[in-house]
C-alpha cells in the first residue's frame, strides 16, 4: 500500500513524502527508505515520530 501511494505521488509530481509513524514501526518504514525527521511526540496517546522520504 505504501509503495502504491508513493507511485501515485510520483505521478502527481510530488518530490517528498512525510508521514507520522508509531515508534514501534520505525524499522518497517526505514526498510522502505524513510528517515526519522523529528523527536518523539504523542499522537492520540501513541508515541510517534515524523518520517520522510525523497521520491
């Protein structure tokens, strides 16, 4: 699903994706090329970070 969204972004001429990721799934997004771009913060009571990837 993430790869499909990235492809759609490329078709729409997006150059960078940013997402909010739960701390527990950081390794999943890192395997897809995302990098942590923020300190940890609470989102709906869940510890998260902002992650980004150049497309």
